[in-house]
C-alpha cells in the first residue's frame, strides 16, 4: 500500500508539471510548427491571387492606350488645325499627318504657280503605338480625325487568349465581350 501511495504521488506530480516549464517542454511541437507554416502558406496564396487579379490584362492596357492615343491625336488636330490619320497596321497604330509638299513650277510649263501635292507622312509629334502580343482587327484600316471634331467611325476588336474587347471610335465607352 505504501508503494501504491508513493506511485500515486509520483503520477500526481507528473500530471501537475506537464503544463509548466519543464525541460521536456521547452519548445513547439512539430505539429504546431507545421500548422503555423500551413496557415502562412494559405495566406500567402490568397495575397498572390489577389495581386494577380488586380493586374489588368494586356488587352485592357492596350484599349486604354488606344483611347489615350486617339484623345492625344484629337487634341493635336484641334490645337494645330491640321487633319491627321490613324493607320491600323498588323502590329501597330501609326499616326500620319498631312504634309503638303509644294513642287516648284516647271519652267517649261505655262503655270507660274507651284502645284500642291498632298502627302500623308508619319507624324513626328506623336509616336506610333505597338500592339505587341494582342491581335487587333478593325472595320476600317484608316481613321481620319479632322479639326472640326469629325472622326471616322470604326470598330476595333482587341483579342488575346480567348478574351476580346470591342472599341468603337464614335462611342464613349468600349464594350467587353468574352469569347471562349
């Protein structure tokens, strides 16, 4: 019986010291560390996903760049009272300005005044806009912008990776269309 009482006393002491600062309980257990690492990993995954979703796609950035380019050309046209054209090529949007080129009169000709020949040349004031990896198709290859505010009505379709955006030059807003 005495041994039994002594054994009960030892077990009672071990049970009471399990939650206190003993040598065997100096750090975290492996399970606790794994749970903390798992929670941090899940939170990092959510942060990465939210950052990637907040980044606009290439076609959204190109749509905004085209709208800014058209607005810049419209401002330039009205400021300098000079018509301009936007030419949509396979991989870029090029701005052409009207540059009249006067040829001197031919001395053998009866006309003493020079003859004006109209030329559309790349604009030195406004750089061209590259399309990079986005496919662009348009209802009109040339958009003319006049000083009186006229702009050729055209529809541009920007597409990449199954997503497409339609941009109209005569409308204030573009419409988004997803094609699968």
